[in-house]
C-alpha cells in the first residue's frame, strides 16, 4: 500500500458533437463568461443579427428561426439590426479590440452574410481579426465574456 486511503479509479470519455463548431474567442479577460451552446439547436439558423453600439460594441444578438433571441452585453449604444432572407446566412465577422478604463473590450463588429450584406457598429482599431465560418456552416450563437459591454467574443457555428 502506498497510502492509508483506498485507491479510486474513474473512467472518463467524451466526444465532440458534430453538429457544432466554435471559433476562437477575441477580446479581453473581463466580464462574465457565457456560452450559447445549450441554447442553439442543431442546424439552427439566424433570422436577425443585431448590434448595440456607439464608440464600442455594447451588445451583440441573434434571433434564431425558432424565435429564441440570444443577446449578450449591455443596453447602451444605439440598436441596429439586419433581417436575413430565408436562404441567407451570417458567415463571417470582423472584430476589433481596444482598451477602455484599463479593460480590453470589443470596439467594433461587422457581420457579413453569404449575400454580401453587412451590419457594423463601433469604432475600428488597429487590432482586428476576421472569423469566418467553415464552408457549409453558419454563425448561430456566441460564447465569450460580457458585462455592460462586449469584452470577449467567439462564435457558435451550425451547419447551413
């Protein structure tokens, strides 16, 4: 015996659900963590994409075809939205980050559909990335960190 405690063994295994993919997150470590994975049905499709923004991105939202709205962030800024056609999908997002009050936040977001339509808000900075859904996939939810504004964001993709 190596110890006066009885040995314990645990078997653990998992598999990734093939109906979802997640992008890397972009932004800072502030705000509260969230994920929409449990709220996004397999093959979910966005019908409306929304932003609340001013000089930074206060909120991002998606309304899914089942009527569920996924919104993250605060209530500041000016609201804007883009209603998607029945066969239109959000396929990419450009994000820019910057510092506000010593915290990294999302300053700019631009969503682009497979028809080339866009919804954008905030202020472009020099630190930007573009997240593009894999071929045959679409943006259907979020994961990241938010508070009164969007601090860090990644995307949940479903098959289109």
